[in-house]
């Protein structure tokens, strides 16, 4: 979490990309999250970072109500995209970990030199251990049957929606349309998943979330590779 | 969406409980509201503005003179360009213009939520619902604005919620 160093162009770039499809840092109303990030930015972002600039001007217009915006101001490192390394030094969780719970860090953004050095050492050890992990990863090939509501459902859109599901360890393969009767066709699509990272439950949840197109999803075949 | 249905949605989002009866006039089904003691009001934006004043929410029409003008500008845009379009080309031009307009604004008037946002949301809903993932990404600012308005309390009601995918699938530039 976090945007990196918000006083640097790289940090502002992360902020800009994050805000491309969002009006606020968190949720759909201005909150203390926006105040926290606003105060960390040293001034209006340059004009080529149009989303960051839009957000900046918008939050600036709430200048007078800053204190009364909802939410609690948390450490800067807790906001922003989930896959950016937290460089503010206020959390000790491994940035590659999705886990937000900070077991070792304190609420105080200030950290003593000693504690910081120790934490860096421990992180370095953990990283090197992780890097030595065996290259062999368990994979499976899954054939999914995705059924639409009726014969008028746009199967091209349906396939697009299914393929839009992205996850670490998930690769989509070939697909074909199989008629099941009454003009209705189901989409049979192949995918290769890493067993540790992706499960059929998650796939089912995400696919059936496209309620407009998908009536149901079944696993037609499941083979270990 | 039929004009009468849209005005009923607007009434609910403004917190008006009355439920006026609207009739339709002419070939293009322009809505008409018969007021109790006064003249009949014709036209979507006219009736909408009247409802806002009835609900005592005049701030939705803009606070400064410029803001009020911008609200009117977008109401006019809604009726002439959004409702009046016929081809896919029209829709593309419209979305392109709207996308570049919204680049530096959170709401249509800039920083404040107004009637313009509400009516443009209702007007565009039937088109946004049909956009492909690629198009939603192409018109990123429109998607951002639309997603924001549909989460605004009391606006979406029974209309379907359009899904906007968080990961950028197609391009990195816009």
C-alpha cells in the first residue's frame, strides 16, 4: 500500500494512475484519507498528471471543511494501490504480502534508527528465503462451462467479461461455443491455474458476478498438469 | 427510459414523496406536468428544475452565476444531444467530448454535485450499460464520473449497476 514518496515524480505518477478511475482516495466521498494524502503532496501536481491534478484541485476546494470530513486519518502507507511498496517506514509488513494487518509496526510514523535497521535486516532475510523457493509450482488445467441466460445473450461480451478476470497464477486458454439446445450456446473455456493462488471457488464467484450475462458456471473438467 | 419514469426517479432521489402524474405530448413524448393552481409545465428540464425547487434543494441548480449557467448548459446538452442522437457515431462523438471535458472535473460543474449530474446520469445510463470493457476504458473519465454518480446515495435506485473493472486491460494511455 502507499504511493511511494509523494514528493517525488515517481510517487506522483503512482497517485495519478490510482486516481484515473477514482474520484477520491477511498470510497465515493471526500474523507480524511484524501486529507492525509493531500497534506503529503508538496503542491499541485504538474499538468501532465491530469488525474492527480483534478483530484488535488477538488480536495483543495474542501479546504475549509477539512477537519470535518469523515473517517480517521491513518498512516500514509495504508492508502493507495495494493501492490506498491510502502516506503513511508510506518509499517513492517512485507509489501508483497496482501495482508494489511500490521503486526510489528506502531501507529507512530516516526521510527527510531535502531528499529528501522533491524526491520530492514529481517525483511532482507525473508526476501532471500522466499527467492530460494523451488521453481516447481503445482498447476491444473480447468475446463469451465459458462451458461448464459438465453439465446439472445451476447456471447462475445460474455467471453470478454470472463477473459477480463485477472488473477496472479491464472492464464486463459482457448474457448469455443457449444450448443445446448433451443438456440442457446454455452461458452466452454480453458484456463491454467496455479493451485496455490487460484481456486475454482474464486473463479466461480467472479464469473457469476457478471449477472447480466452469466446464468451459471460449472467445472466441466479438472486435470492436474 | 420514458420521461415520466425518469421524473419519478428524480422525485424519489430528491426526497419528494408526492408522486406527480405526468402526461406526454406530441410525437416525441415530451413530458407535461399539470400544476395545482398554475400553468402546465412542459419539458424534461423545466419540470426537473421545478421539482428541485419544490424539494428545497436549490443548491442542486448551482451556487454562483457561472455554476448556474453551467448546470443549464448541461441540461440543454442532455435534451438536445443525448436524447437526440440516432447513430453509433453520434454516441461516440458524445462520449469523446464528455471524456475530455471530465478530465479535470469530478462533477460536471467541477467540484459540486448538481442536477446536471443527475439528469446526465439517467440519460446516459441506457448507453453506458451496453458499452464493452474496452470502450469503458477508452472513455475513462466518463466511466469514473458515472461510477461515482451511481454510488451517490438515492440516485441509482432500481437502475442496474454498471460494472467497471478495476484492472486496466487494454491500454496504458488515454
